[in-house]
């Protein structure tokens, strides 16, 4: 590992000077993504700014819904009674992720900004357009069994966000609060936060340099209370999703009043399916409806040499998740 210096900050404004004098400075929260990448020499920041003392804490009800501070730990949020009862999809997405040790260290902000598990991105011996723009994408002709089938481009086919939480947050219309180093805040729906790879896969989110995630707010809704997260993986613990589905339904007298659907493990970003939601809304909550919605969600999929199985897997996962919440 390269040498680096380290400072703790207690307010976003304290980062301004350091980012100016050392522009390659990066933030560290739990370190469970960042330190892995530094040990593999994929990132060599000269300076780390520890954001754990920032006052971005708390899990509380507000007029807009449930506000969760970005410095809260995955385990605390996943087990919080308000999250378990009012947003079961969010609780499950957190408790099915990683291991207990990782969940105790990892923060909500860091989870949202975790990086792809594409093997070529994680190995500095290989070219990779996301890591070194213009160097090529060996995954297209190579090992792509765990990569994306929706939203990919000729430059990159990775699931840029491989995790679970953002899939549930995306389905439930979560909004991020961001703060820049001048102390100015803005709110951005998570559906607008991640960028598709296009020709610039190195640019993954709309975050400006130095900008921090302060909190995530999830609106209260009937479909949020009746939601779930289903994850299919190669083994039952400690593995990323091959496919996952976050769904929320408001069903009255057998008719779906509102529906929310997002998929994980199959998209270049957590994949909200408006097509599936349109088919579900106003329809009867039956298996036939769910199958049509699942087909619509994957209609635009473009498989690679090794990941066509994900199309059927994601459809089954989505149907099962819808059946679970419909009862
Ligand atoms: C073995 C293993 C298995 C895993 N399995 C899963 C899984 O199944 N599902 C899953 O969802 N995840 C999984 N993860 C990923 C894990 O959830 C993330 O590593 C973790 O959530 C990152 O949080 P952190 O606080 O440690 O982030 P850090 O490593 O500290 O930071 C990650 C990135 O976010 C930036 N950052 C952190 N906080 C902020 C902020 N508030 N504002 C702006 N930038 C910020 C950092 O600069 C860095 O670029 C796994 C990780 C490992 C190592
Ligand atoms: S899929 Fe994306 S992350 Fe993986 S090698 Fe290609 S460019 Fe890099």
C-alpha cells in the first residue's frame, strides 16, 4: 500500500482547504470498500478524510418520510424497528448484505457509493474503461457471468452498483441530501443519482468533487409498508446478488393500487422498472399479472456470452417477490 496521510473532520466545510491543496483526497467512512481498493493498488489517494465524526446521524420520522443519516451503520438501520415495520424491503436489503462484521462497520453513504465487483476492474493487471478510460473492456469477450444485461454500453457492461440497499431505496422513491464543501445542500432523487455507463463509465454518479452524502429520506407509503427484497446468490451468505428484486404493492380487494419495482444484479445501475409498474397498477394481483410484469421488466435485456441466465433468473425472482407481498 502507498503511504497516505489522514485527517478527521467534523463539518463538511473543513474538507474545503484539504481538497484544494490535495485534490486526490478521498473520504473514508467504514473503509470496507475503500481500503480493499487501496490494498489492491486500484486507488492510491495521498490523503484520507475520515467522515465518521460528521453529524450525519440519526434515524427519525420527518414530514417527508424516514430520514436516515449517511453515517448510520448498515446493521443499525437494518435492525431499527421503524425500518423493519415501515420499510421491510430496506431492512431485508441491509440484513441480506455482506456479513455481520461488515454490516457493523459499513455506513449507509459508503454503501450507496460502493464500487463494481467486475473482476477486471478489481485487478490492476487488466485494462478497464471504468478504471482507465479508453483502455478497453475485457469483460465483453471474457468473464461476464455476474455482469449486467440492462443499461450496458459498448464501453462497460458492469453492474456498477453490485449491492442491495440502493435497489430497495430506488424502488421506494428515496431522496438523497447532498452537501458541498461550501455547506450548500441539495436534494436528489436516487433515480437520478447513478449514471449509465455510455461512453464514460468512469463517471458513475452525479456527485460533484468533494460533495458528501448527508442523508437518505424514504417517503411513507402503503406500498413501502407492504414491500420486500428478495436476493438470489451463489451461496446463502456473504455473496452479492446474481439477481434481486425490491417490490412494494398497495393491494385493495385483489386490485393493485400502486406498485414499485426495482431489480438488482442485472442492471448497469440499480434498475427501476417503470414498465413493470405500469403493467401492475390497476391490474388484479395474480400470478399471470406478475409474469407479464416480469417479462416487461427484462424486455430490453441484452445478454453477453455468459450471463443470459440472468434474464430468466431475474424474472423468477421478481414474480416470487410480488407473490410474497401480494400474499
Ligand atoms: C466481502 C464483502 C462482501 C460484501 N457483500 C455485500 C453485499 O452482499 N451487499 C452489499 O450491498 N454490499 C456488500 N459489500 C459492500 C459493503 O456493503 C460496502 O463495502 C460498504 O457498504 C461500504 O461502506 P463503507 O462505510 O465501508 O464505505 P467506505 O469504504 O468508507 O467508502 C466507500 C466509498 O464511499 C465514499 N464515501 C463514504 N461515505 C461517504 C459520504 N457520506 N459522502 C460521500 N462519499 C462517501 C468513500 O470516499 C469511498 O469512495 C460487501 C463488501 C465486502 C468487502
Ligand atoms: S465491464 Fe466495466 S468495469 Fe468491467 S472491465 Fe469492462 S469497463 Fe471495466
